[in-house]
C-alpha cells in the first residue's frame, strides 16, 4: 500500500470540492458517503460517484470512497455502487470480524474505521487479512463511550494507543484521528507529532489547509535523515570492530536504536 501521510475527506455530494481537493497534494482523497452526506442525499451522491472519482484520478491523486457502516440501510447499495478506479474502500465503525468479512469479500483494499469502544478493545483480534489500513475515529469513539472530548486528548489516549498497537500486530498502517478545529494549526501539529510518536503513519484531514501540515509532520526532516545515516555508519563501524554498543552524540546506541534508524530511512521508499 502506498504511504498515506495525509488523507483528505471530501463530501461525496460536492463534486465542486472534489475538483479543488487535489490542489493541496494530499496522498489520498476520500469521497465520503457517510457523515458528510445527509440521509436524503445519499442515493444521489452514490449514483454520482464516477464523476468525482475520475476528476481526482485525472489530477494524479489516489482516491477512495467511504461507505456507510455495515448493517445500515445504505451500506449494501454503497458497496454495490462503487465505481472503478478507486484505491480502497473505507468502512467506518468496523468492530467485529463478521462485519469486516462483509467488505473484505469484495476483493478491494479496505481501510477499517475503528470508532467504537468494541472496535478499539477488540481490534487486535480481527485486524488482518483483507484489510489494508485502519484509522482511529476519536469523535465517534468518545460518543460511544459516553465521555467528553478535551483539547489534551487524555480521554482517548488509551484507545488511540491500542489502535496503533493492533495495526502493528496486523502489519498494516494506522491513520490518526481528525482535528476538528481546522483553524488550529498548532493543535494539528501537536496531535500529528503525538501520532507519529505512537507509530501512526499519517493523519486524517477535514480541510485542505491541514494537508500540508500532515505531510510535513509525517515526512522525516533532512536533519532526521542525516542523523540516521551518520548513526548507522558509526554503528556499522562499531560492529565491524567487535562492539555491540557505542556512544553517539550523547546517546547509547545498540541494535534496537540502529533498527529504528533503518526503519526511518526505509519509510521513504
């Protein structure tokens, strides 16, 4: 699966916004049939998907479609009406292996939305075959929990970490929650940095202005890359000399630290 640092959601019933969305260079655009489309417009949005999909693809950006949750009155028609040319199908509120099987049977790469308490607690049991990626939906999760959202995110910290760990066990990338206040660049950067530290591969965006911030945070900086290369060169020299550890710029380096540096460099490819 192509590296997805920035995933921009666009209402599927707004072809005008889909036409503008590629300008910010997101890694993936998701045409959303779920939360972004009111019930009375879902059928029309579904029937009109081919046009926006083609528009985004012609602009050179990968495109996916988010369907309505399995078990709702719209999901089956959404799955049956998926147009050609999409990169993946995004399925919200997955929380059982049976529901996951409904969508993976279609043969398309699936991004699973983990947005319920059950989903967060059981994700390690069912994330895996047929699923190409997952995301953590904090807003739906905290609603399901019956809690309250706070700027510090303490109330979602456990679930957020659990989703990242479950994705790691499944060998798939995890995408971080949205930042609702699209005007707060500082909060977006902070949350994206936290997510990267937790092992998330990218972040969901609800406004084009957030795309560049996500791409920035989830792309190793030149200084990070330079240090990783120098650290590995020093470590390889130490190993060649028969030493398993060395002091590098005030840090004790062993194979675990070297492995992390290799992973940082490998993520660019």
